[in-house]
């Protein structure tokens, strides 16, 4: 029994450690890490269930076991939280008896900052637009930072919504990529999306330079539309001026010569 308990506590030591961030980020990171620990060890009931009442002396053993179990898990969770606190915060929470009390107090201290930080991150993401000439990797790192900040402060954004929000920040150079994505509806993470966009960017740049070469190379072989037009005009002029004039001159010569021969 003790061996199993020691084994389940080992992952928590690496998950919940000293948190160096402050303010809203501290509260958000602490809450997320604590929930990971409690869910992993099946201790999350201490946040949702009140402490069992102290059983009477003649109460069945299961009541005493339930109370001891709750107290032990609650103590473990409080130790996890205090281990991640600064000395000042540890001093402020020494007299709290339950994990729920500590979390409620932290929410009062940092909750409003968390909400404001979440709003600022989402607002920054909505207003973010890729500037002309900005590499897609640089732009995506900025967008992903906004998303991470929003989620760290409690925003719940599913993967599909994240992709939609990313597409709204891209320049018109990626309209073709977005149209292809909407057609195929391929599921991908933000990292995979960034790689796909980088590949498209490289192809786009390559095709642009290749198009200039293709337009320059065939110019000596392909017919010039202006020359063709002028050539057509010359042909028309020849048929209208030169050909009929030669025929008319031959006919007049015959008429002048033939009467003399008859005399």
C-alpha cells in the first residue's frame, strides 16, 4: 500500500514545483498543475466534496477510513500548492485548513487579473494581421503566443476554432492555401499548420521567380502580338493596293496595244 502511494506521488514532484511567474499567470499555472496532479492521483474530490464530519465513537470503521482518507489527500494537495508558492504567499496561507480555501483565496487575489489577461490576449489575437513581407514562421510564432497566453489564463479554444482564428490573421497571399484547406478539411495542430504554411510560402516564392523566367525565355520564340498585328496590316495593304494596281495596269496596256495592231 505504502509502495503504491509513493509511486503515485513521484510524477507530482515534477509537475508541481516552484512557479516563478507572478500575478494572473501564477494563478493560472498553479490551477492547471494542481488539477493535473489531483486527476492523476484520483484526489480531485477534495475540491468538490466537503470534509466528512467526525464520526461518533461507535461509528463503523468505514466512516473513520473515509475521514482519514480525505484528510490525507487534502494535506498532500495543500503541500503541493505551498511548495510552488513564494515565501510571502506561504505565510499568507498558513492558517488555511483545506485546499479549497487556498484556491478560493488565490482566486480572489489573482482572478480579476486572470480575466483581464485573457481578454487582452484574445483582443491581441483578433487584431493581429500578417504584414506584407513578414515570414510566415515569424507571424505564426506571434499568433501562437497569443493563443497560449489566452489558454493559460483560462480561455477554452478548441483546435478547429484556433485554426479559424489563425486563418483570419493571414495575408491575401495565403487565400489559395485557405481555400484548399476548406475543401479538404484536414485536421492538424498549430505546429503542423505552420509547417504546411511554410511549405506553401516556399512554393509561392519559387513559382513567382519561375514565372518571371518563363515569361522572359519564350519571348524570342513566341510570336509578338504587335508584330503579328502589323504583319496583318501589311498583308491587307498589299492585297488592297499592290495587287489590284498591277492587274489594272496590264489590262490598260492590252487595250492600248491591240487597236494599233489591228490598223
